[in-house]
């Protein structure tokens, strides 16, 4: 719920990612500290999924800033200069999240 609120209340892309980080990092800390599930595997899967979200948000924010912010990204969409970078970053993020999904499926 916090992620949806962060995304809907803030309109700038980099601010949305930063707001998501303000929700995800404390969630990860609370998960690691409190371990709310009785099964250790469930706690591990939850922690792993939160870590994947933190990594995804961090990479997205760094990539957005490296491109010059939301305005520069909008201008680059008209004339992509290095499409292989977009493909590489997207592939890494998809692979990271697919790995977490497969580990979660194996743990259950």
C-alpha cells in the first residue's frame, strides 16, 4: 500500500523512485529484524523479494539520473542514442526479478 501511495502522490519519476525507497528500506529492515513468519523459508523469501525491489529501485534511480533526469529521458525517447544500454539495464532487472521469483517458487 505504501508503494502505491508513493507512486500516486508524487509525479516526478525520480521522486517516485526515491519515495519507494523510503518505503522499501524500512520494510526490509523490519522484515530482517522482526521475522514475522513462523517458517524460516517464508522470512527468507520475503527478505529476498524486498532486496530485489530495493536493487531494482536503486538501479532505476541511478539509470534515470545518469540519463539526465526525467526531462532528458523524455527527449531521448524521440532519438535513442544508445539502445543497447536500455536493453542491458532492462535485461539485468528482469533477470534479477526472475531469479527471485524462481527462488521463491523453489522455497515454497
